[in-house]
C-alpha cells in the first residue's frame, strides 16, 4: 500500500509541476503570483494563507514549494504543515505520504522527524477506522510519584511532550514525564487550571489569581466586562495559542476571555454563554465546551463560529461531556461521563467550503475488571494519538493506544 500511495503522490506532484511548466515555466509562474509572493517565501505565503483560513491556497503554495525548492529547510518545514492541512481536506493517504517523506529525508535526531512519525501514526489509525471501529487497546498506567488522585479536572499536554495534571480535589499540580510524575508550582494554593507558554512558563489559575511558575513573570490579573474590572480569581480553564494569547474560562463570566500576549488584562471574546473548558488546536482554532449542553463550538482567530460538534455526532447522541482534548490533525476527543466513553470527531472541509465535524468512532472506558474507571473526569491525547483518561479516586490513568 505504501508503494502505491507514494506513486499516487508523485503523480500528483508531477501533474502540478507539468501544469506550472506548461503555463509558462517556473520563472513565469513566480511572476504571476500575487504581489505578496515577490516579497515573501512560498512557506511564508502558505502560513499567511492558513492564518487567513485560505486552506486551498496554503496547500497550493506548499506543493509548489516541494516542486520548486526540494530538500531545502523551507521544504522540510512545509511538509509537516502540508500533511496537517491535507487531513483537513480529508486526503489522509497523501498526508501520511508527506510524513513518510519527511521521515526519509531528515536525520534521526531532528524534532520534525519525530513529529512526522507521530502524526503518521495518528493518521494511520484514523485511516483504518474507515473500514471498521477505532483500534485502541486499554491499559492501566501507574506513574512513579503519583500515589493518589482525588479529583483531576484538567490534563494538558505541554509543548515538550510532558503532561500537566490538575488535581483540584487534592489541591495539587503534577507534571508527568515518561512513567514518572513530579509536583510543580511550589506552594501554589487551590490550583484550578493550567496552561504553558512556549518559553516553558506555567500559568496557574488559583483563588488568588493567575500566578506563574517559575515566579517572576507577569500574568493576567483582571478582566473587563459589564463596564467594570474584575479580578481573575475563579479561573476554571485556560489555553494558549501560538502567539501567546491566553483564553480563559472564568466562573464569574459567561463566555471566553482573551488576554493578548504579555497583557495583564483580559476582555470578552466571542459569543456569550456558560462554558466548562477551552482548548486551542491547529490553525489557531479555539474549541469551547458548553457548560449546560453536550456541544463544542469551534471559533477562528477572529471569534467567528466555524463549526459546532454535538449534541448529535454520527450515530451517537452525546450526554454529559466532562472534558475535551484536541490533536494535531483537527481531531476532537469528547469525554462523555454518562456514556462512559470517548467520542472522537475530526474537522473536515465540506464540499460547500464550510467546516464540519465527522464522527470517527468511540472508545469505551471499562467499567469492570482491573482497568475499570467509574468516574472519568479528564482526557488528553498525545501527539501520536494515544488517549489518556483520569478519574476520581484512582491513582492511575487508563491509556488507550
């Protein structure tokens, strides 16, 4: 299958190259690009197009980059972006081939190569689900240093691949790396939410406001709504985008608050409504879980609603979504505490150009046996698509991989 897929991808690249040359040659093609193309690279154009949600244009620029500048640093960087965007247009075989090519072209110690391998693993599982149920096996995972969990309310995958756990019931924070967990945050009291900036700084929501670890870096301290300034002392969830902007769910405000990178104050962002949690995913999409309904709303960077997931998802009627997670390929994982399973959906561009959510399948959380978890409360997904679920009063995770 890999050989035939590679041949298909090469034919596609060849067709694009032939069309470009037949039109007027590579130099004439470059002249025919927009004024922007004269001052920025193809990779920069692709990133700008994605930021403007012009996904077809972004994909075009990335294919052109592979044709015109093969095996350059830009081409290597563009392959991973192209693989991700191809999943949004539901071309999984081509996306996997991009990952395979990056694996073959980069040395073993390159971070981008590891990212490509993880993305290929995630997409291969998604591709197999077209012919049957999601293929996951469940196992219990005990972490050294994590002897008890009272009430986990958030699992956050950090940029370095570690996992941040908020155990609100036990008033503790942990970082899980490999098979070991260690407390973080020093003497932070009453942690309720956590997010990590690209430079490694932790933002921790507490009853005393948002604090940082290590200390010393300023953090958002207030939000403005209703004509007043309010201290942020009831933060429930946080997420950070690639620019460092912080999105906050606060119990005092029905809706999302957005704090520009480096700012000490936050302002309402997007539509109003009581929320449970917020996540940020590929292309800067913001995912907000409704507090009262089993619905996830997806917004673009300008706060425009681009998709809604639930209360119906494929053959399933969602009941009580306790938490959500988002992967690197527009996948959304919804932890349904009442149905006792994780429902998996994927954003896709529909024939009419709109973005919709398709059901990929679901994964049942065992209720009996040595892998049982009766009260699941938090979910996370790794870069390779493994699902981690934490629950009340059990000092272990259930991992599906």
